[in-house]
C-alpha cells in the first residue's frame, strides 16, 4: 500500500502551503504529493491525472477538503466513485473525519459516508452558486449607480455626425469613416445606432 496526497489551488498566485502542511502532518512523503495550480472547472489537471494513473487497489489518498476533487456536485461524486469503487482506493478527507473510507467498510458505514459526501458536495456547489448570484447582484447594483465596467469608449471626433451623413450619402466609404474615427466596424455601427436613438 502506498500513501498519496493531493492539493489544488485555483490559480498560480494562490498558496497551497496550508494543504501541504496538513498532508505532511499525516506523514505523506513529499514525492507522493501531487499539486495542481489550475482551476477546477474541468479535470484537465496534469498532476491529478498523474495521481489517478499512479493509484493502485489498496492505496490511500489524503486530501485537505472535499472540494479539492471538483468544483461541482456531479464532479466530486464522480471522482469519489472512480477512486473508491473502480480503483479500490481509500480516501481520507482531513477537514471531515466522517469521510474516511478505511473506517466504514460495512453497509451502514458506506451509507453514512455516501450521505455525508452528497450533503457536503451539495453544500459546496450551493455556496459557489450563491457567490455567483451575489456577484451578479453587485454588478447590477453598481451599473444602476452608474459605475462603468470594461474599457472606456473611445471619444468620437467632433464631426462624427457630419461623417455619418456623408457616409449615408455615399460620399465616403465605410473604411474611410473607420479610419477618420479610429474605431472598429462594430463600434461604428453601435455608436451610430446610439446616436440615432438619442435623436
């Protein structure tokens, strides 16, 4: 039996030290700790894939918290099932002692583990969705207060209206007006539409 650890942070600038300290405290050897510094939005994680390939029946995997396995309910459950059922690996979640497959091998124990796992996965996903909702509400409130998001629009030349009139009379072509206004084609049509709606 080999003992492994897995840690993940969602971006390069986040620090995985807290997870590594926890893994070292349960005496996982440094060469058996796999660390990914990428988003968990999918499972294209090189170190996680290497770990799964290395794991054998009877091995033990430590993770700091359940959300290291995935970022939504379905992914966490799918990875748990793959590791425990298909590969025969034991998993210990350090932040949640009830999630220790070594201790609950009977039917009741398996039921309790599955139940706790599903509840925790559901709570983790609900919290992420609540964060997204709060962010959207915050952005909507800021826009209502007049806060501008994104890059500021380029100022139009003072003779923009005259240039549009010339373009409409076919005195100049669209390339010429884009050059004179120093804007893209999509910006030109959007600004022209705004101007006409304001009249």
